[in-house]
C-alpha cells in the first residue's frame, strides 16, 4: 500500500477551480518533486493535503496510509504524520518558538501513546535537532518566525519537521528566498530525514533545489493537473525549455 | 506628476484667494423672509407640486418645530435666526427655459466664469480631451439648466431637477424620497425636508452603465438666502453611475446656511460613485462671513453586491459639518469614504462618515486626510458599526491629520462598535506636522515655501485625490494649493 | 441639591444626610469640598447614555435599585486573595473594608522615615492641614460625575505620603474588600497618594467582594507626583459578578515623572476603570496598560484621559481584551494635547478579541490636538483569532482548543510584557491561563 494516493482530485478556492483532476501516488522512501509555473496550483495542493480552511475539495479522494485524509481535521492530519513546510511561514508574536515546538511535539507524542516531554528533556531533544540546522538557543526563545530573516524562517520549518518526525513531508518552495549557503544547510537537513518509510514531496519552481535534494520522480503541474512525469532528468529539461509548452498544452 | 506640476503652476498664478467670490447682479424672485407654514406652501406652489409632496413637507415642518438644534458637534456657532433668511430665491427669468438659447445670458456668463460647461459641446474648463459631462446647474433655489437630457433619455436614464422629478416621475420620488434620510432624521435634514427648493434627481435603469459623468453645480448668489437642495440618486439592479457635485458662493460678510440632503440607493449589483468638490465661500481670514455647510448625505446599499463610494474634497465653507454614510444592508455590499478636508484661517470642520454593516461579508474602507492650518480647527468623527448578523464583515480605516502652524487644531474621534466575532475591524490614525526635512528638501531644490507645502500636501492626499474622476482631480489639486495660501511664513 | 427641575438626584440625599456628623465637618475647606462634590453631582446626576463618555456603560442598575451606604466595617478577617503570587510578595499591607480602614488587618511595620501610610479619616481628624494642599485638588468634578458623588461622601480610605527622594523598599498593597450584607450595599472609598520630589513607590490594589448580596463600589484615588517621582501602579479588579465597580483615578504628574499603570479587570457585573493623567511638567512619561477578560453578561469599561499640558512628554497606552459569552468591552481613550505641549509623543492601542457571537466591543480612541509639533497616533482592532496563525498551529498537530488558547495568551502577552514587576507579570499569566481554562474549552497541554 502506498503512503499517499491522490486520485482525480478537484479543489476550488472561492468557487474558483484550481485543481482539476490531479493524480499522484507516493510510496514510503520515495522523493517526488512537483514543478510548475506560478499560479499552477502547487501551494493549493499543499494546503488541500494539510487541510486548510477555504480550500474546498469538490471531487476525488486522498488516502494516507490507507485512511481517508480528507475526513480529518488539520491538526489530526499533522498528528497522523503529514507535515507541511510553508512557502510563507506564519509569524506568531507572543508565542516563543520553544513553547510552540514543545506543544506540537507533545501533541504528536501523546497521539501515539508516548509520554510528553517535560521542559528539561525537551530542551535536550530540541537542541540536538537544532545543532545541525544552525538554529541557536536565542532563536528558540524568540517568538515564532517573528522578525526572522527568510533563511531563519526556512531553517525553523526544517527544524519543526525534524522534531515532529512525520511520515510525509511536503516542502513548498523551501528554496525561495535562500542564498546558496542557506540552501545547502536546508537541503542537508532534509536529506538527513530521508528514510525508507518517509515520503517527501518537494514543490519547487526551479530545478536548483533538486541538485541538492535529488528526487526519484519529477512531475509537472500545470493548470491544476499533472501533465508530465519522469525521472530526475525531467527537471533539467524543464530548466532548458521552460513551462511555456505546458501552459498551451493544458489549455 | 504632471498634475502636481499643474497644481503648482496654479498656485503661482492665482492672485486672489477665493476666485469665485463675485456676485452676479441678477434680479431675483424672493419668497417673503422668514419661515412658517405659508412659506412651505409657497415653495410647494412655486414648484407646482402635487398635494402629497406638500403634505410631506408640512409633516416635516411640524416635526422640525418640536426639535432642538444639536450642540454635540465640535464647531460651535452663533444661534441661527431662521426667521431672518429667505427660503426661496430664483432668478427672475420667467418659465424654465426650453433650451440653452432661452437661458438668461447673464446666468450663462456666471457659469462660464465658474468654468462650468452648459453648452453640450463644451467640456469642463481647462481640461482638454475630457469626456462629456452632463450638468444640472442649480442657481439659488432653482435648476436653471440640465444638459444632455435627451441623449440620456434614449437609454432610459433620468437626469433632471428634483422639482421636475416630483412632477414627471412621482412614483419613483414617492418610493424613494425620505427612504434613506427620513424627514425626521435630524434637525437640518428635517428643515430641508420642509423647505427644499431644488437639486438633482437621477435614475439609472436596470443593467445600464451611465455613459457619461453626471454633475450638479450649485451656486448660491442671492443675499440672506439659505440653500436647501435635495438630491436623490437611484441605481437599479446592475447599473452604474458616477456623479459629481461642485459648489461656490459669493464673498459676503454674513453667514449663509446651506443645508442639503443627499440620498443614494443601490439595488443588487449596482454602483454609485459620488464625488464632491466643496468650495463654498469660506469667510475671510478673520472668520467673517462664509457658508455654514450642514449636510446630510447617506447611501443605502440595499442590494447584494452593491457599492457606494463617496469621495469628498472639502476646502470651502466657514463651517463644514457632514458625515456621508453607507448603510450596508445587502450581502457583500461595499461602502467607501475617501476624504480630503482642508481648513485654513478661521474655518471649522467636523466631518467623517458612518459605515453600518448589516449584511454578510459587507466591506467598508475609510481613508480620511485632514489638513489644518491658520487658526482652523478640524475634527474627523466616524462610526463603524458591525451588527450582530454581519458575518465576515471587514472595515479598514486610515485617518491622518496634518497640522500646519501652531494655532490650529486637529481631532480624531472614531466610534468602533462590533457585535460579530467573525468581523475584522482595523483603525489607524496619526497626527503630525508637515515634515521639516521634506520642506527643506523641496526648498533646497528651489521651491518657495508655499509651493513646497502645496506639493507635500498633495502627496499626503494623493490616495484620496486619485479616486476622483479625472476632470475633478485636476481641479481638486489646484484647490489644495489655493486653500493653503497664506498658511506658511 | 436638587437639579434644575427640583428633582433630587439618586444617592445625594444619603450624602447630605450624614455630612454634618462626619470627621472634618466644620473645617472650612473640607465642608467646601464635600459641598462642591454634591453640587457637581447634583447638577449632573447619574451618567446617562447621552453623556459622551458613558454612552457604552449603562448605570440604570444604580437607578433601579437603591444601594445603601455601608455602616462601618464588618468584622471580617482577611480572605484569601485571588492572586497568589501577589499575595506572597513582601509588601506593606493596607486593608480597607467597605470603604473604612481596618487597622487591625494592616501590616505597616518598618515603613521608612518620611513615609506616612494612614487612614484618611484618621488624618483628617489629626492633621487636616497635611491633607489640604492635596485632597480634592486634581479631580475635575464637572468632568467626573461619579467622582463628584464620591466627594460628596468624602470620609475614609488610604492616605499615603512618601517624602522627597525616598525610594520605598517594598510595594504598598492596598486590599479593598466590599462586604455586602443582604441589602444592596454602597461604599465610597477615597484614597490619596502623594509622592515627593524624586520619590519612588509601587502601589498594588486588589479589589474583591466578600460573600453577600449586590454592591456598588464607587472609588476615587488621587495621585500627586512631584518632580522626578516614579510610581508603578497595579490594579486587580476581581469583584463579584453581583458588583458594580466604578473607579476614578486622577494623577497629576510633575516634571520628569514616570507613572506606569497596569489594570487587570476580570470581575464585576459592571467594571469601569477611569484614569485621568495630567502631564503638567516637561519630560513626563505616562504608561497606561490594561487587560480585561469578560464572560457571561459582564460589562468591562476602560476609559482614559491623558492631558499633555507641558511640552516634551510621552504617553503610551495598550489595552487588550478578550470577550466571551454576552459580555461587552468598552475602551475609550482620549489624548488631549494642549497648545503649548510641543514635542508630544502620544500613542494609543486598543485591541479586542471576540470569542463568542454574542459578545461586543465598543472602542472610541480619540485624539484632540492643538500643538503642531507632535507625533500622535492610535490604533484599534476588533475581531477573532487570525486564521493563518491558527492553521499554522493546527498543521503542527496542536489540537484546536489548545491552539486557540495559545494564541489568546500570545495576544495578551504584548500588554503583560510591559509589567515591570516579575511576580506580578507571572501572576497575570497564571491568571489569564486560569481564565482561559475556565472559558475556552477544556484545559490541556501547557505545563
Ligand atoms: N486564497 C485564495 N483566494 C483566491 N485565489 C487564490 C487563493 N489562493 C490561491 N489562489 C489562486 O489559485 C491559483 C493557484 O495558486 P497557488 O496554488 O498559490 O499557485 P502556485 O503555488 O503554483 O504558484 C492562482 O491563480 C491563485 O491566484
Ligand atoms: Mg506557491
């Protein structure tokens, strides 16, 4: 059984159809990349999978570990192991990152019948994960994403992923706004998370990120559906040819 | 930027402070001075009104007698002697002229001098290439000319004086007059309901976009005369109209009262854009003379997805006191209020808006820019009310005041009332003086202080000025500069 | 003092009845002060909806039911206080029950030299001349009708004098207890605080109600700050849901003074905190912050007037409220900058969260400005929790109710972060959590 099975998915935002019959299957241990022009519905797909309000599924189904994902609330999906690294991480003034992380990690642990971390143990746990990502104690004490630079925000997203240990991680344009050094740090963090069980869905506009997170499969999303799939070489082809042909084809 | 340069040019070349202050020596037909039931009957008779209209006026008059003049506003003024004023003054020209050729040439000259085109082939003064504008010209108590009527009639659009509408379209007037501002609404609106003399009437039928701007130009000429005009605009389903209103008055030493009522109604999917450039005589530097501009303007967005947008540039009048408002009844309806108010010398203003959110997903936006100079005092007063059922309503208010000189005042009094958790209300206000570094920068580039102030203030107001139709925007920019003359140095 | 139509305003008869038997009666200035209060209130009467600063807070309850002035302080002991950490602080303690000082419950040992803390009535009897320069001098009776009523009843409360340059080593904790019997009870406490030049003090007020029927607590505090003085002022309004709590505080600030006030209101059927701050000397710095939490049918009103009368002063206000049930929050704040008060920096922020479809917020932030070299601004928002933030928390697996509580706490933290006393800040946080646990779903997660 595949980890994630998306069948003929249709979704609207404000009554406007954005996803128009999308099919995608991701198995455990696989890394899939979705590429596509701006506005093709990449972020929409990530929000539909993570259960954001306002993104209405009008057709199709999504099975996660064999369970109907679309029936679950957003927090339930997260506890079941769906993680989204946001294209634009949200600033939450007044909530420190460490409190936020601990609340989230403990919610997931309790969901799996594990005992929650106390404050001391959690600091140890998170420091270990943070070290490789260059996330300082100081950052952990600041309010979630508030006043963070673009690079800090993305590193914080990856730290959350590492801390929550999801079965499926969706990375939405995690490369945008990063210089090459920051990109390497983030990519190393992601690669460290590759395992035989975990699925990865890497959404990106450019091929550059895929030099560092090498995918098993590459898909092109245009006008709300997958219009072409291939191996990692497809990313390079797209870099050469651009997306123009898909915009016409899909019309 | 071109428009800014033009504004500067205007500031440079204008010698006099108030260029519309001339008096036209035109023989007028007055009702006897004072106010009583006979005057109300006299006005109604002059206008050849049906009985129901007279009854409505009398009901208002009798109610007015029971009311007290309000005192809560910031600008206080000496008690008005309502018996010492004329309630009806009309240029003595016999019957309303059938065509422009029959209009008294002296009257035409007035409008020419004011830059108002009454010949259909003309356009607003000084704006080359501007599209045609249909004009209703109101002189004291009567409409003297309405242009492009025939052309508009072809499309079923009614644009005429309110007096004519009472006679020719009684069913529409009966249905809508007083339906937004009831005769008992407030002291001055009630007075207006009793003695209103003229004003404009507009009806846009279903699905029609009015092909040209409609405009009314108000002129007070006669001495000791109050002007009480009444405007009613109805936009039927899916229609659109942009309406402009301008006003001037001669320079006189005594105060004159202008108490108008404007009612707007939009049905489903309809939109009205209402723009005002108010340039009544403001009085002299010491506060002698000038118009008391006490106006009730209100829009009912009855239909779903309907929209009303008020834009006002208030530079004239001794006292301005008005709150153009929107009652957002229809789901998804939108109300907007864009305002520039400039008070200089001894002018006073208490102005703002009310946005009443009743329907679901209703939206309102308030952008108010107040500039106070000289010894002037200005208040922004606004109400945003979100009623219990207005799920998903949104309001955004930005309210900025600029002070020029240390003898003026600027006040901001918003009332924010929300009864619905899913509504978002956001209000921001700032008060500051004109930036010294900005002034210095401009002057270092060779501008004199007045030019620099005009330029900076125009920038401060830009967000509002750019919502005006092009024909008015240029005039408004010039006015901004002119109104602030003598405020620096 | 009947009004123009010969009608006697409610409660005025009670004030006039007892006046001649009170301590201080026969002292000219005290008689005059009580009379001025009675006159001002007699002219105005109970505030009504048409009074600009009372349009959102309805006092009909006071007209419908006759509250009787408390007759002495009942012999109750010190109850446990709702704010544990504050209760544990080392403080000088002053206890006022039903508006009368209870010396037996006070703890004032070790007060430094040149500091006097006493009952107002005691001082009025012993040394009225000490009070004369201050008492009734900063309350504007014509602008504060309820303070005028309090002045007509002028009798007892706390009087506190801190001498020049004295830095008080411990906060003074004023515990104000309303102990109603079975009849509707009225109390009219009056407090006076005088800080000398460069003196520094912390004043904590806790307002609670003992078991019993309904009560009406009408408090006035006058705070005089001489040049360079510094006052931290915390108020915890935790009265019972059967109580009408009206508090009027006026503070006169000299040059280079710092007044830092924080008000928590979560009690009362009606709770109103009205603060008038007068920045009379250059370099004054005034901070007014507050948090209010309301549920059921509570009305919580925060009204502030900040008058910049001198140049170069600064004022900052942040009020945040959370409204549940059918409660109503009111914020009215006025920043008034007089002609000569150049270089004024004034800022005001009111933010309210509505948790329930029956709750309501009415805000009226106001700027009245007559000087041009100023930087003044205000902001006001009302609404529910931000969708994006809520989704972000949910997407990390945090259950909805916990996520909501975290965000509400974060919303309030901006105001709480301004509290300079650590234990007080901590106490606030605990209090807020408790309130949220009681009002926003079931308690879970967190510590
Ligand atoms: N909240 C929204 N409201 C309305 N339209 C939206 C919203 N979010 C996305 N869209 C529209 O959906 C389409 C797809 O957007 P998105 O999924 O963000 O694309 P991508 O991530 O591929 O750039 C775009 O046309 C965008 O304008
Ligand atoms: Mg995207």
